[in-house]
C-alpha cells in the first residue's frame, strides 16, 4: 500500500483525513496520522483499517525522520513556521510534500533541491491561500485565452458563522484561530493599487475603509483590505493591472464595531499588562480610559468613543459582558490583545450545534476588442457540523486532492510551488464541486470606480 504521512490532526485535518480514508480502498492508501496528542490522532482515524494513529513529536528528530522515510508522500498540517524541518527531511529521503501554508523564505530556498530531486512541494493549497489562487487563475487564464487584457482584480474571503447560527449582534463567531482575528491588519499599512495609483491604509484607519459586497441569498457583506494585496501581482501575471485589491469579508457593521477596540488600544500585542491575571474584565476596560472622580467606566467609555447609550455600538459592547467586575482575566503576563481574545472567546465560541460559513468573492475587470467587461465569481460553503466545518472542508479537501494527484502522477511539475498551473487547478476545482464547493461566475457591466457608469 502507498503510505501517506499526515502530520497534525487539528481542526483543519478532519475533511482531509475523511477524504483520503474514503479513497483508501480504491487508491490503495494507508494513512499514518501523527499528532502530539495520540488521542486526537486516534479520534480522526475512526478505527479505520487503513489508518494508524501515532503520537508524533516533530522535534524528536529520529522519530520524525523514521516516519518520513516510511512515507510515499507527506502532508504537513503544522503551523507554517514548523514545516521547515519536515521539508528538509523530504529532500533527504526524496518524498513529495503538501501544505496549506504560505510559502516562507526558508521553504522557497529549497526550490532548487526539490527540482534537482524531481520532487513536488505543493504549498498554499488550502482555502486562502489555495482555493482563491485556483479559482482566480482559472478565470484570469480564460480571459487571456480569448485575448482579453486584465485591468482589475479584487479578491475577498471570510470565515463567518452560518446564517442559521448567527445569533449575536456582531454577526460573527470564531471559526478559526481567534488570535489571528484579534491581530488582523497589524504589522504594517495595507497596500494595494486602485486605478493605477498605489494606496496605503494605516492600521488605525483600516476598519473604517470598507467595500460592500452583495451575495445572492446571503445578503450584504463588507470587505476590509488585507495587509499586502500586491504579493501575488507578478505570480498571477498582473504587473500591468490598474486595480489589485485583496480583502477580508465580514458582515456589514462588524468593522465599524471592531474599530472601537483598535481606537482604545485593546488589540495591542506589544506590551504586558501588570497583574493581568488578577484584574476583572471591567478593570481591563478601565485601563484604557482617563481617570474621573465620579464618572463610571461605562460613561467614560461612551465619551471616549463618542457613542450614545441607544447606539447599536453600545449594545454590541454590552453583549460581550465587558463591564463585569466578577469575571477575572486569569492570564499571567498577558498583552491587551491576549486579554481581549479571552473576553471575546466567552461570547464568540461556536456552540456544538453551530455551523460556520466560508464566503469568497472575486471581481475581474478586463478589456476585449476595445470594450470593458467584468466577471463576478462567488462561492459560499456551509459547514456540516463542528467536525466537518466549512473551514475544514475548504482547507482540507484541496490538500487531500492535490496529494492524490501527485501520488498518481497527475501533478508532475517539480519544485516549491503554489496551485496556479492548469494541471493543478482544473481537476481540483472540478472535484471540489462534488463537495458543494463551487463558484458562480456572472458577466457584469464594468463599473470600476466610476459610480456614474452604473447609472448609465
């Protein structure tokens, strides 16, 4: 049998493992699922005869090397910074490797070695990055094939709560790493191109510069800019495009409300709060407000943010139980961002019956035969339950499909890469449709950023 080593059995691995186990008989596969937690790995195998769960510590060099040596292909579902030792072993033992993570500089440095050994190191083949690359390149290549010239590309993606489970005023729950949500947009200004001009949005302005998006059947969303929209300009072959913008999707009103935390300083991760483990939620809020001999924390906060008590923004803050003097932070040496994450986790954790939702939206503007055109491409995926979430499906299934394509010699181009070649994206996008992950592409009148065009 062909042995697939899967390192990491976390939330995103559920659909990946199920897919490969379902294919294990017809494809002659045996899965070795390794995780620090043997119990977690065992849970994901579901006692399948073609799966073995092991406790695997990747910092145990001998064990790591031994397991990689026995595999025909390696899937790393580890955090991005932990792939590198695994991939170095894959070079030594001549094993293909698949990850859903961004290509790091350290990973890119192994490109020559991968090519020399005829190895496929497929990265960025999850959701975002992953399905966004594949669905975008499919349309971009189709536009080019008919002689069109790209002038606009916008791409948005968001992990949200499904409508049937959307029961809080923020219209949001954590469907993925809460820390990443709290720190979103930090580390430099958002950078993109609009109508041929470079644009920058500093962090403190990011959540007040949003774009509206309509998705049929699901209503209105908003998108705020990702930090670096230009990262893929050359990779996508869009060096001459006039508009290039990548953003994150939320329900309308989220960004304006989130901006309250940004302005107060609660998302800061650069310093530690003294005595953080003993303070209450109410005391935490008060840390960011001026002293006043008589005004309450609530009044000071409203004055600081310029909101009235009948404002929906105020109701959103109350809903989080921010002013509770009996709830204790309980985190030692915590930053403001870490404390905020804990407070939000109380309210925004998905409940056992909750479902999540992924929304992706691309806009393509192009010129053909002297006329301007637009294609909008939209995808909505709803999770099944807390194990087979929309996030697990959209991250795990492309990884699993690429793994099988590489094993079966359908993906052959060697080197460190992302899924932007036809040999990768066409079969995977087609197969994803069988799992309800499909894009609806619609021809639209090209508007660009001139609202008058829409009225003509």
